[in-house]
C-alpha cells in the first residue's frame, strides 16, 4: 500500500505529539514520586510531593487529555480527515 506524503506528515506529527505527551506523563507519574523527598517546598500551603500525589498529577493528566484532543482536532482539519458534525 502506497502512503501519500500527506498521510506521512499526519502520522509523523501525531507520533511526535504522542511521544511528547507520554514523556510529560512519565515525568509526572514516576519521576516526581521518585524524587518526592527531595522536592520539599510548600505549594499552595502543602508539601509539593503531597500535593502532586493528591491533586497535581490529576490536573496534569486532565490537561494532557484536553491538549491532545484539541491538537488532534486541529490536525485532522489541517489534513482533511476531520469528522463531519
């Protein structure tokens, strides 16, 4: 199957953004909790490590989902594969 340059560009941008967002997810999920004791400063009146574990990581996850959905909608429209409403 021959893949056009437009499809190649679409998937290239999609995979690049997915890799970036997965890297952010990895940092928030694993690195922040791994270095939790070293991150000992107050954030909104709570220790930063506690805040990230309780609320901060969830806020980042929702922001990642929101950004990915918005980015993919724009990318779909740019490449002419958007769903019709």
